[in-house]
C-alpha cells in the first residue's frame, strides 16, 4: 500500500510517533520517506516484500539500504567520486550525484563501489553483496587508509547497531 503525504505531513507523523514513545517506528518511517529522492531498487524490493507479507525480507533489504546510503554519503562527504559496477557494466562513472548512485545499486545480486579523487586518482573500493543478513552487505573493501576509515567510522558502527536491533 502506498500513501502519499507531503514532507511536512511526514514530519508531523514522525514527531507524533516520537512523542507517543514510538521512536523506532518514527525513525523507520523517516528513513523510508527520504524526501526528494527517487525510488530505488531497494524501495521497490521493500514494497514487493511487504505486499507478499514478508516482513523479514523487507527488514533485511531496509538494512542493506541503510548501509548503502551511509556508505555513499560517507564517500561523497569526503569529496570522493563514485563509480558503480553491477557485475556486468559500469552503470555510474565518477559521480557525486547521490540519487543517481543510489538508483544504480541493488539491480543485481552484488555491486562494486569504486572511489576516485576529483582529479581521477583511484582511492579504493567496497564490495556489496545482497541477500545475506542485511547489516553485512559490505562484504569487502580495499585495505587502505581511506576505506578503513569509512569502514571503522561509518559502516561497522551502523552494522553493529542494525544487528543489535535484530
């Protein structure tokens, strides 16, 4: 089921849920909304899972989406350009467009995110494999200072949080 609300209405709903002690539900709604971004493969898969009443599948895909969003944001916030390989093609090349990058993800069973500097220097990579537990979607990364920092500061703490949420 899809319900169309304005961003202001979504904020009111989330605030009301938080005020009534339902912070987790409020956070999930706010995360699902991502106001202003086009629907991604993650979003379509979540909708299909919910339509089939498969809450566990929807929860796993939400976790994968949370990690992927955090990874993309962390890379872009550090000024890196992102290329996405879906296992067959380079579907995004040297981009800083978060929406385009997110649209490219989750179209196959795995994606590789490659990082470059604005001058074109290769900086590292992250491998995403979908379909396991969700929080473990980043299955590997380049062993260098840049990728380890993103792993240690962003991905691992979020993965631990998602795993603890069960």
